[in-house]
């Protein structure tokens, strides 16, 4: 348990126990309360004994992402019962459907902009975050986001959905992008466990071509303007670390044909058999050479070069690309 936030789990369990007791006081005959209280008490006892997070059958560690999603689990994936395996398969299938429904409209064209994305989980579920929102009553231009939640599997996918809901709610308010990110960070900090965080690049593209881009500890986006590509550094730390964090933004204007690429580290940190990373420099050079291609073609060119570099090496992380292009000048 050395690397586990045991105190965080203990607080979470005690909070759940208090809530269950409050429900039982209000309705003593409510079904299942007693069983859940017993399971919470058993988990608290395992913390006291030093066995929390260990499989009760093989005594090896339970997968951290499963504990983060449900601190009551007692067995690792290799020792689930047949019924538990069936339940997990049903949950994974449902979670995949929910996550797929959260993805933005493909090939969005609005307010003088064109957006195109590629979203590829490494497994059944993804901790990557991608969204593009067109103009609405509170916003003339596009709101675009790409991010990566810490962890993997079910836990990270749940956090990704949580982050999606936060930004969708805040997007309806008439606020600058910096304030949106700062509000999202506070909500994320107050509603997740201390060890969890998310990196995020988030911006607003106006009909005039002006872009405000905030980068919360995420991979440096690549701006291709006038045929030359450059990276844009972080303007703040990841979300979820400190509720009082402040952010700034890159402010620039894009002309017709200019392109902005947001991506997750599954792209640049992928490696080949020799152990070398794909890296942002190779990505910048590729975009410089191929900037005139349409967005669908550019996406295919990036992925083709990426697969060629890897030489069949198995990937272990989700990969997301979000391409935004200025299509007209108002």
C-alpha cells in the first residue's frame, strides 16, 4: 500500500458510511443498506489491517483504476467470479456506449472554422477528452478542447465523462476562456480524489479569426501559420492539483488556411523497437511539410507517419488528435 493514497480512501469510505447511516435513519427498511454498510466496514477494517488494495485470493495488488472507481472491490481481475466477469463485461460495454456518445460531431464547419478529430482508445475505454462546440446563444465562435485524465481504464473514463459535463455546463456561461478553465479546475479539485488530475488544452476561436488558447499542463499544441509550424507552451498547471490555480492564454489570430493541432501524449510518447519516442519535433516537421493538405488527409498523414515510426511496436496509451482550421476570412 506504499504508493496508494490510503488516507484518501479512508476518508472516502467514512464519508460513504455517514451517508448510508443518514439514509438508514430516514428509512430503516430500505433494502441493501445493511449489506453496503457491512462492505464499507470490511473495507475500513482492511485499511486498519494493512491489506486494503490486495486481492483476497492471490494477495497481489488490485488494479488501482478499479479501486479508484470502487474502493469496495476485493479481488483482482484475474480472480473475479464468473458472475463478476459478466457484470464487468456489461459495464464496459455500457461505458463504451456512453463515452462514444460524448464525442463531438465529426467534420464540424461553423463560424468560419473547420474541425476534424481522431479518437482512438488503447483499450475498451479512454481517459482522453475531446470536444468541439459550435456557436450558441452565449458564444459566437467555437469552443474546442483536448485533454488527458490521469490513470487508465474505467476510472479514467469516468473522470473524462465528469470533465466533459463540467465544461459543457460552463460553456453556456458568458465568460472568457481563462475563467472557464479556472472554474473547471475548482470544481474538478473539489469533486475528485487528491491524486487525480487532468491535462487540458482549451480554446475559443472567434468568427474574426482570433483565438484564445489556454494550456493546463497539456502537450504543446502546434500552430501552422503561413506554412511554418510552432508549438505553444503550457499557460498553467494541470487541473485538479490546486483549487486556487490561475491560468493565462495564448492570444493570436489565424488566417485562412492556418491550422491548429491539439493532441494527447499517446501520439508523441509512442516509441519504436529501439526505444526512441515519436516526439513533438517530428510532428512539427511533418506539419510543416504537409500543411496544405485538407484536414482529413492531414490526419491520415500524421497517423500513417506515426504507425510507420512505431514499426509495429504495441501502443499502451490512448491517442487523440484535434485539428482546427481557419476556412474563411470575415
